[in-house]
C-alpha cells in the first residue's frame, strides 16, 4: 500500500496528471473558504459522484474546473471509476467503502495543500 507522498510523487511523473495546477481563482477560493470547507465539499463530491457502484455518466462526472476538488480529482486520478481502477486497482461496479472514500479525500486534500504551498 502506497503512502500519500508516494502516490503524489507517482502522479507528478505522469505528463497528464502532472499538468494540473490550481489557478489563481481556485487558490483564492481556498483562501476565502478555508481548507475545512474545501474538505467538506470534497467529501460530498466523492460520496455522490464517485462512491456509488454504478455511475450513469462514469468518465464524465467530474468537471475540470469550477472547484479546487475537481482539479485535484483529475490530478490524482480520482475523477472516475476507470481511473481509480487503472491507478489504484479499485474495482469498478462496487460501492466505495467509507475507508476508501476517506483515503481519496485525504489524497485530494494533500494535493490541494501542496498546490497552495507552492510559490509562497
């Protein structure tokens, strides 16, 4: 089992995953609302858009902009069940457990915090 740091390092080596960065507007959003609010939003997005066993629009359920969590989902390969399966061997068509959801949220928040700490 890989650590968050190991996962982030592996993701950063991917040309596609490593290309995602928080915009100035997304950084301002995080600063305005705070990390705890962002974490709560992220939990909600994961539980509704990624955790169900069957997602009618799997592969298209996560926008690439509009919220820092969406950007983090793409950067961390947690945007759809296909990416979760490819990067983390999470089976498709099974509901994510509470622990799996928590691990995903923790990874996404670590990515967001890392992005927020760049260029300080």
